[in-house]
C-alpha cells in the first residue's frame, strides 16, 4: 500500500509474486480459495514484465494444485488422465513474432531464458520436492525441464567417472555411509542434504542425484538392487525408479541440484542476523536519570565555596 501511493512505482509484479508464493505454501485449497486466486492472478499475468511472468510460471509449474485456468494462461497444459505431467505449449519460431515484437538485446534475452534461483526460492523448491508424494515428485521433476530456471554446471567427466565407480563399489557392499559421503563430495552437497537424498524411502531424490552425476542406467539399477535392502527387495520399486530414471532429463536433475545447493545458503543465512551500530542502544531499557550523591563535609572542615560565593563575599 505504501508503494502504491508513490508515483512511478508499479506494484503489480510484486503482488503477483506474493500471491504465487502464498498459494504454493499450502498443499490443498478450497474451491473458494482457488476461485479467488484465479480472479486475482488472471488480472496480473498479462500486465507484468516477462521476467516476473517467467518466475511465476516456474513456481506454479512445480505446484501440483495450480488451477487449470492459471496454467492455461501461463501456457502450461493441465494434467489429464492419459498425460499426467503438464507440458508447456510449443515455442513459436523466431521468425513468426519478429514483426509484432520489438527486438531485444542479448542481455534481455538471457535474463528471460534463464533465471538464477535466489536462496529463498531454492529453499522453497527443495522443501516442496521433499514434502511431496512419489507421484508429485515425478511430476515436479518432469516440469522442471520446462521452467526457465538456471541449472547448475555439469560435473566434469573425469571426476564423475571416478565417483560413479566408487558409488557402485559402495553400493555393492551396502556401505551407506561411504556412498553418502562420496555423493555429497562429488555433487558439492552438505552432509545433511546428501543424507536426506540417500535415505529417502521412495528413491526419487537418489534418482535425481544420479542423473545429475551422469550415471548410466544399468549402473543405477545395480545401485538400487544392492545399496538398500528395502528398495532392492521390491521389484515394483526398482522397476518404477528405473523407468523414472530413463525418462528423467538431465536439465531437471541439474535444476534440482541447484535448488539443493541454494537451500543450504538460505538455511545458513537464517542462522545469523546482521548487527547494526545502534542495536545495543535500541535494546537498552530507558531508566530514570541518575544523580550524583552529595558528599557531606567531614566534621571540623569548612565546605568548599564556589567562585560565585567568593566573588559575592568580596
């Protein structure tokens, strides 16, 4: 409201981002909440800049309960029984819109096509992924390839090859600790995130990490069979994760890897608060002014006279 009272300040991009952030914080919504969300966002989507629209599109594409009208307005096809994963509409050729759209320089195109995740956004995407079900995780991973989020860099080929060999050997003897340590060091993940990825019972985070590392499909299947008995003993689980691994795109895995790394930065920043120069002064309690006690002269000693009294005595 304060921004709206100032001249020349457009609050519509900020308002749309806030609406999207608040909506994805809850897993389910009532019909009234969904209707209000559609009414508010439908007025703002076509009125904001391309960068804001792309960021909101990336956020809502990951959320399974996004209303169908909003998905359609953002260019994402809603899920159907035959096709459970929402797909983005086909990108038009460059020559079809040259006459109607003004030319953009290279910096503007790069900003629209790839958006670096802020630590807060990375933490939200990571939390949304770990808090989702198996079906929702598969949908999130498929949708990540259609988002303009910037992925992390690929692991160098020689380093990845050595890591894949070490991971397969650790999985063969069911050495979970060595497997987690090697995976975290190779993907530059802290121990907490690496442990969460490896110990997740459903296995989707492990498939995502292996795809980001470039592990071949047969090696990943052997890892599933020998690393954890609860997964290797279930034919259905091994088959489901192998099928997910075959269709999972490297782009999606690298974007999720960037989200895991960024979430660590957000957690670290939340532990500390910058101190200002007047913090101690603002926290101090205001008390009554202290007065200096009056010293009584010793017996037989005349009180000290001030200059004014000496002058008056003269």
